[in-house]
C-alpha cells in the first residue's frame, strides 16, 4: 500500500520582537485543526523585529522551492502582507494551491501603514493566477491592524473570499478553525471535481 503524501502548508508569522514565539500558538492551532493529512511548516523569518522584504522573500522562496507544487500559503499579520506581495511579484518556484491572509495590514500611502516595499502594485489582482483561491480573515476586535484593512484587500482582490470574524482579536483568539475548515474544503472540492 502506498503512503499518502501530506498536503504542504507554509505558515508565515507576523513581525515584531517575539512574533515567531507568539504566532506559534496560531500555527499549532492550524496543525491541530487540519489533522494528520497536512504538514504545517512554521519557519522563523530572519530579523523578525525589523523585517526586510527582500530577505523575507528569499527565505520564503527557499521554503516554497523545497515544498514542491501546490503548497498552501497562510500568512498572519505582516507575514500575510509579505506573502501577497511576493505572489504579485511572480517568479516563484512551484505552483501555489491557495493563499490565506489572517489579520494582514494593507500597506498604502498613510502615515502609519506605509511600507513601500510591500505596497501592492496597480492591478495586483490580475498578477495572481486566476485559479488560485484567496481567503481573507480579520477579527472585528483587532487591536493591532484596523478592521478596515480587510475591506481594502477585498477591494484590491474582488475574487477573494472574505471572513469577518465577530469577537476575535489580532491573533483571532489563537483559534484558526475557520482557516482550517477552508483549507480542508479546498481538498474536498478538488476530489469532487475529478
């Protein structure tokens, strides 16, 4: 009997001092909810307290290259905004199965939310593969990234599925049940389409 290959999930944490340790509870929640059919990778990004886009892009690119085609990408906070920027840049090794952004800041021309390297290019939605599902999650009680940022992403990516979560904070109360359900839903939809 041939062993089943686990579906690869890459979880990219947010930024700031101790972000990898803090987001470890989110990665653990995701792994627990997904179960044994999935392998959740949770690498520590370099210089988490003072991230550089080019450095994170290289690190994420190396992870993706080792995962093969059809990896699922999940990014929390700054990790999410870096992932979407990388995807709009193109030139990734391998095909991405789906993208899940959790509490991601939308970088734009603003005094507080301004990071030039991660700003999205014009027409960003057209730079993504049309068949790649994209999901957005944001807690209405987010104390770090304004809830309005999910609306900015939804406007920039009109095909994205939006999940506004009542009573949830920036860490989604350390519970990624909805994200896991949407990821497993992709696998079930793929089986049905065969």
